[in-house]
């Protein structure tokens, strides 16, 4: 019996077809079927957040979602950040503030922060710290990640004020 399903996932603005078993996670389909290896497989049971992607704008642990559940959703992975080989402002802030060391957790933190800042662009440092506590990092001690996200929030607010009519 063939229990695989043909699904279409919209990832980073493009439709992708995949023939998948219903039990296959979104993380595995992104990495193994679509070749998008930016979302990392850490604990694979919802604890570390290394697999975080955006599903309809919400940070989601891709290891806890079946790919078949994500059909019709707007999925964004870390590969969507940056343009034409340039880092995004958030990625640049991680670089400036040393928000990564080994980098294994970084794609998850970037997408967690991207989703959070879209929802709460004027978040203060404590709110940012609380939001980032969802994910684990074994290297940095977290302060530099908070610094990077707080700096991005401040810069985006400044830009918005400067460009306001
Ligand atoms: S790999 Fe998904 S939460 Fe750890
Ligand atoms: S930079 Fe190594 S786990 Fe976060």
C-alpha cells in the first residue's frame, strides 16, 4: 500500500511539491525533500528550537509539525533572510554583537526573533529576553543574542520614524 501523499508547500514564496508519508515532519521535508537545510535538527522533540521556522508568521518548531499539516500555509525558513548575498539587518546584528559561536542554534534564533519582532516591533529588552527564552543555545550565554535582537528592534524603529510622512 502506498501511503504517501503529494503535497504542495509554499516555502519562501515558492510552491514546492513533495511526495511524503503523513508521519513525516515539516523539518524532515524541508531538509531532505526540499534541500533547505537551514532549519537544524537538534533535539527533534520540541525542546531546543533549532528547527524554528515561520508558519503564517508564527515561530513554529518544525520538528513538531507534520508536513501535511502545513499545506496552504506561508512557510518561511532562514534561507528567506538576506537578499543577493547580503545579510539581513537581523543577521548583520547577530554578526556585529557576536550573537553566535558554533552557529547551530542560530537559524532557529533568527526565525524566532524575526517572527517576534514582526508581532512586537516595539518590544523592550525584557520582552525580547522572554521571547528568546523559548530556544536553547549552548555557546553564547544568550546576552549577545538579546543584544542583537534589541539592536535590530531599535534600528527598525529609527528607520520607521525617519521614513514616516
Ligand atoms: S529540533 Fe525541533 S525543537 Fe529541537
Ligand atoms: S552558538 Fe552554539 S549553540 Fe548557540
